[in-house]
């Protein structure tokens, strides 16, 4: 899938929360990192009405009555869930006059000048954009929240990477509100598309999952090594204690043999008995620790692995029907005194919908193989390499 994604930053969290609370009719008074919020009783939300205080950031020593507001906070997670339940579906229209023409990547990286670009729409198309929340976390210390979108043309099931980026950019909290209409796609179609794109979403975040997994593995290895050293130190302490007990038992045995006083002998025998019992306990503990060491501390390693194990939860939040126009784009090019125009399939918000091949080597032009010349035809940068 595309890499189009929005990291849930602190500023994005604050912008989203502020807009959501205002949409409920709430009032917000900001005092630095603290927000005094009043939610009206008639607000259609599961948030408790009345007064609440939000602390923007991860304040470890905030009052227990203050709700923390940051990407991993429970309050923000509740807000995201409630907002998506409030309007999980909708339909938006991308009008061509409101959409900036996207110049293809093989022209952006080229030395060829673009003097004109005109989009002529021919027909309307429908796409579906599914916004997912991906939570990657361990029980111990790592947690990452990411919003990622999958966009497909409903008729052709064609993946639309550029539309995914356009959708995310248009729905950022910093953008103007978009007028939404009721969705008119069958529920079964939506379910099929969610099932189809969910695996692709997981595959798309796999590099991030692997990165966090490596960090968690390093932390687990460090914790295991620290535990191994602590256990080794414990073994050495017990071995020293065992030696001291053995020496004291031997000394008492000698004193018992040499002492003729019955009272002193009875006292020494009792003390030797206590020391032998203590010696057995130490010896038993040493045997247990040595056995665990030989086995590699399997129980502790399992406990550490479970604590650092990753949990990846992919949840569809919203489904948006996106109406857009398809047609052709005519691009005027200049290369020195040479001028040429190209006509390519195009969709507003979608970008170029067809590939262009080099007329000399038949390679497909792209970001890493841009247009080099138009003097004798469409020629790519890799032609000399063939």
C-alpha cells in the first residue's frame, strides 16, 4: 500500500481535540498546558458534561482529577473512538476547480520545463477511502499510533495512492471543514473492501512493526542480561554463605568432640543442628539457581518476552465515499527551443492514471527515471544505460 500516513503528533492531537470539543458546543479556556473545558449538558457525546481539566502533554505529577491529553492518553483514545462512531461514514466530492493539477513525478525530477497544464474532465467516478488506526505497542514501554488510509476505485478496484494522500491532506485538522453527504455504497461492498485492504494496511506498516520489534528485542535482551548478572551475583553470595556455614559446622563438630561439659555439648549440638538446616536450605537454593542457569532461565525469559511482545491492532475508523472526475490532462513542455504537448489520463485528486513509456527504450518513466529530452521524441534518463 501507499506510504500515505499521518503520525499522531501532540499538535495534531490538540488541534483535533479542540475542533471536536468546539463541535459539541464546549467552551475552552487555555492556561498554558492546561485547558479548562466546559461540555454542555445537551451535547451529543459520551463525554461527561460539565467541567473538566485537560493537561496537554505527558505530565507524570498532574492531579488525579486532571485528564492528560497526548497521543497515548486514554482520553484521546476515547475521543477518537467516539468521534468515529459519531460519523463513521460519509461522502465528499472533489471538484476539479478546487483541486490543484498534480505534475507527474517524472516531470518534477526533470529539467524539462512545464509551461502549461490543463485538465479536461470527461466523467465522474467513485472511490472509497478507509481510514485505519494502527496501534503498535508492547506491555512495557513502546506505543505508536498511526492513521493510515486505503483508497480504491469502486468500479475497477484500482489502488489510488495519490488519492490516499489527497484524502489525508484534506482531512487534517488544519484544513477547512469539508461538506459531507450520506454514503450510498452497499454495506456488503464496504465489508469486502475492508477485508481486502486490511491485509495491505498491515503489510504497509510492517517496516515500522519490525523497527519497534527490534527495539523491544534489544530491551528484552538487556533485561535478560541484567537478570542473569543478578542471579550470578546471588549464586556467588550463596556460595560464600555456604562456605561460611560449612566452616562453622566443622568448628562446632570439633568443639563437641573436645568439650566434656554436658550443658555446653547440648548447646553446641543444638546450634550445629540449626546451622545444618540453614546449610541445607542454602544448598537447595544453590541447586535451584544453578539448574535455572544451565537451562537459561526459561521462566524468566518467557516473562520478559511476554512483556516486550508486540501487539498490533488495526481498526477501521471511518469509511468515506469520494466522488472525483476522470479525464485527460494536456501538459505543455519546453526543452530549449523545442516545444511539445502530452495528453495523459488524469483524475482530480488522483493524478496521472496511465503510464508513459520512453519512445527509444520502452522503459516506463517514473520518479527514478524522469523525462530527459523531447527533442527527438519522449526520451527517458536511463536511455544511455541500455
